[in-house]
């Protein structure tokens, strides 16, 4: 399990790329997760969604099974394939507070995908 406090959260939509970044620091992050979706009409939704973490410079695609957001915590459950590469199967992120914008952005990013979204 990977775990960190997200003191900085950003959501952006530039050209055909939608990004959500969660990091422990805005300017000098040590721990971070970047979710991205490249909008391509001829590619299935699951293959448009990428995951980048600070432990590697490789963006993984189609590796998220579920995302749970409850109170001030977000949990990203990963597929077994990427869990072997990263040596953890889930990412637990403590949020500074409840983020309605983050919930909206997650819903928008994962529309049409097979990722199970759970909001409490």
C-alpha cells in the first residue's frame, strides 16, 4: 500500500487531455499521483485513462479497478498486473478536506470506463 497526504490537488483540462494531480507539496512533491485521460474517439475509455506515480516515470494505462472517496480519504485500487510492478495494490490518499470539485472531476474523468467509483 502506498499512502500520503495530498496537500495540493489540481484539476485541469487542456486541449484533449484531462488531468487530476494529487501531491504532498505543490512546488516540490515527493509523493504524487497524476490521473490523466486523453480523449480519443476511436480508443476505448479504459485505454484513454493513465496513472503516473512518483516511483516511476512510466504512465500506466487501464490499471485502476476502483476509486473510493469518503470523508477526507481517497483509495485507488489497482489491477494485479500493475501491483506486481509497483509492489503495492492500492494507494491511500489523505485529503486536506472534503473536495467536491475532486469528486466532480473523478466522475467526469471516468465516465464510460469500467472503473468502479464509490463515494460516501
